[in-house]
C-alpha cells in the first residue's frame, strides 16, 4: 500500500510539473500583438534616417522599440510626412504614432495619448548674427516658417501681420532660413537642439521657450487596451532609468 501511494504521488507530481511546463511554453510561444507605428523621420534627434545605415533611428525610434519589447508587441514602423502621421492616427489607419507629437486638447479629440514621456516647448530660431529678432514678440510682420501640421505652425499663424510659410519638413524650413528665404522658424525646443547641433554656427535660438508642452505617443482612439500596455511599459522603462539613458544619448548638451 505504501509503495502504491508513493507511485501515485510521483505520477501526480510529474503530471503537475509537465502541465506547468506546458503552460510556460505556451505563454512563451504565444504570438505577439502586431502593431503598425507611424513616424516622420525628419525630426532629429527624435526620428531621422541614419546617413550611413539608411535605417530609421533616434530617441523616439529607440523608445517605441523598447516599449514593444516590454509590452510584447510586434511593430512595423512606417515613415510618412507629419501631417499624414496625425491624420492617419486620427482615422486609425495606424495603431500608434510617435513623432515628437505634442499633446494638445484638439488632438485629444481625435486620438488617445500615452502619459507624457518628455517635456518640450516652442522656440524661435533665426540666422546667426540676426539682432532684429530676439524672441517671439519680434515676429510681427515677419516671414515665419514651421512644419505643416505642427504646434509650431499653430503658433506662427497666431502672429499679427505674419507671412506664414508652411513646409513639409523642418529640414526644408531650416534650409530656407539659412538661405535668407524666411526670417525665422518656430519649432519644438528639443528638435531645434538636434538641428542646430548638425549646423553649428549657422543658426541660433533666440528668446525663451514660450509654450509649455509635452510629447506623447498617439494611439488609435479605439484601442484603449493597447494604450494601457504602452503606459505600463513606459512607466516600467522610466523606473528602470531607460528614458534617462535615451535623454543622455540623444539630448545631451541641450
């Protein structure tokens, strides 16, 4: 009887172990949720195409990959102009969008937003040596550029008697600024840091950051479960110091 009980217990124990292992293997092999991500890779240091590797990189690109890994998501990233990014996410053509997108009340009506992952604000950029423009208050009557669909464009259009020139990318806006085709560019401060770092001596920021803004990850308004996963991953990455590491890597010296 004693031996029979021991055999039974051994069999039950073995079955239990095998069941647990099977469950673990099933969990490990469970397919990841596929997610489409939109970005506009013309915003260094947040998203841009590396000239050598021809691959998209930057603060946002690394961040969304870390989030995907943490949240068990399989992402495909599509590079598209910024106005198509915001229009596409508002129509749920994409699941997620990350492109230095400022959280605004108007955008909240069209899309969901993650918790803020970095603070930014608008600043004025002019040619180096320009003494006529010392900040936002001096832009009245000037020709001012910004990228189409950005909060920089919104702020530019508020200026009295302004000649506003919208651009498909800030690359083109800054190029025209360097060539004297516009008087100033209004842009997110952190984006300006990236561009000025690549063009030392040619452009300068003037005045103070004149808006209080935060970047967030946009999510299709029908995907609240996905938003919860992103927020949980974002919180974990922040607690692990990963966001600070990205800031040090891409924004040092700002």
